[in-house]
């Protein structure tokens, strides 16, 4: 093979590798969005439950609270923005992400875990979106997307900055 064919083959290989990375990042982004949506739905359900549930203790629970004494009460009552004045010790069922394991954990712990996961998924989504932008730009620079999107247009889209409100 002569040098021009070797250069062409090398360039095509580079474009194919970048395209594989782009497709993989897009697939990960789709999976991440599915997880984020499920997480968001679970958080919404917990917030609705915290606003609408009236916790009326059973007579047995009332008696047992009196037996427990005052030593178990906290000195300062912290109010969670999600729980509000909902009983944060009330148990709720939760399926842990990535497993088929259900556990009955305190309400406050459940929504705290979900909120932490949601923040991590949001960060991961932003990272994947930046990878998709970068790979699309690199492929466009080679001219592989010239018939669909001009390199100047793609460059203007890639250089956009998201500013927090």
C-alpha cells in the first residue's frame, strides 16, 4: 500500500473509533435518563406522601412512646425540606438501585438516598452530554458529517455554555 492509502485507512479508523465512542456515550445517556426518570418519580411519590399522610399513632404506639421516656427525644427538632413534619422514622419500602432487593427503611433515609442518587445521575448526565458534544465535534471536523451539519454550525452548538439560573 502506498502512503495515501495508509493515511486514508488511519483516518477512517480514527473516525470509526470516535463514532463508536459517540454511540456508546449516547446509549449510556439513554440508560442514565431512564434511571433519572425513575428516581424522579420515586422522589415525587415520597414528597406527595409526606404532604398528604396523617400519621395517627395506634394506641399501642402511644403507650410505648410514653414508656420510652424523654431521653430518646432530640433536643433540637430538625425539619427536613422533603419530610416537613412527616414522621421521618416511619418505615417505607425501597428497592435499591441495581438490585432486586427490597428493604423497609426509614422514610427520611429513603428520600435522602434517592436525592443523593439523583444528584449523582444529574452530574453523570452532564458529563455524558459533554462527551457527546466533544465526539460529535471531532467527527464533524474530519468532514464525516459535512452533508448533515456544517462544521461551523456544529462548532457554534458545541461551544454553547450552560449558565445556571
